[in-house]
C-alpha cells in the first residue's frame, strides 16, 4: 500500500493551510519576473551571471565517492554557486504564512537548503540559484500576501505591530508600500534602493487573509477550537518532557 504523508493534524482552515504549505500544494496568485526577484533580493545585478565559489562539479575531477554517486547535486551545487539567503517577515495579523511553516515548506520540498526560524522572520540559505527557486515559489503563491509579508534581510521589526491605516505591515525601512491598489517595492531586502519599482500585486482583503492564514488567533480560528491539534501538541509536549526527565521511558 502506498504511503501517504501526514503533514499536520486538525480539521480547521488553519490546519488545512498548514498542510498545504508543508506539502507544496500551493496556489499561484501572482507573477514575479526573474529580473524583479533578483532586484528585490539584492545579491547580484539583474541579468548577471551567478558568482561561483568553485568550478562546476563536472570540471573538478573529484575522486570516486559512493555518496556523491547516490545523491544528485542541486543545480546550484553543480554550477558552483556561492551560498546566499532570502529572508521573510510575516505579520501576526493573519499573514498567510508563519516563519516556521516557511521553514517546513523549504525543508520538505527542496534539497540543499538551510532554513532558520526566529520570532518574526524566516531565512533560507542555499546555493544562489536554488535559493531563488524557493524565494520565487513562496513570493508568487498563497504563502505570501505582499501587504502582510515582505522580504527583509535586516531591520525586520514590525511583524507584531498593528497594521498601518492602509492595512499594510509596518516596515521601518519603507521597502514597500501601497500605490494605486498594489504593493510596490523599490528597495532590496536590506533597504538599498533599486533602479525600478517592482509591482508585487494586490494585497489580500481582510476576509481572504483570514481564510488563507496559518495563524491561530482568538479573533479568527482559535487554537483551542482545533481539538486534534491541541491533543497532538499536548502529546508531543508530554512525551518530550517524560524523555527529558526519564530517558529509560
């Protein structure tokens, strides 16, 4: 019998959205060109070659290795790309993704990535072209609302602040803003001005954000109302605590 992955428990919309993010079953909502993505990331000039840290693997003449033969290198590793990062900040006010689920999405659906999660930000490090693939999928799909999430390589403050009067998440460096109904970004993820205005699309309405979010909130879908999730969180907590005090169990 074929195994079907079980990503997350629960019967609520939040639980279903978490399963979608982890499984990579994502709805595409917008288009972001490669040139615009490169400009927003800020690691290299749009249209330029990927800088490398070593020659392509095919040219290196490495000795025979069973592990290397068994594991196919990612495109970035094959080409010798340097390692670079993408970092998102997500508003606590019903943003579609949470930092942990961005990490889960990257780790489950991509190889050669190093995801990291902090309180209000999430970073993925990988070979440059591999990282851009992750960044593009997360930016173009239902994982991101351009009004409630943003690329922030530094100065990530604002994810827990109340929204601005126009409904956009506060950004101390003003990397993006609402103009004529769409979110425009004119600085890269560390706040350096870029030579264009990148149109990231329309922000979600409050109703759509509430439907697509992976946040549990008492004013939308409360955590305590998802009985199966509560049961499994308690179970994991109990077993981890028991193991910590009595490893023999």
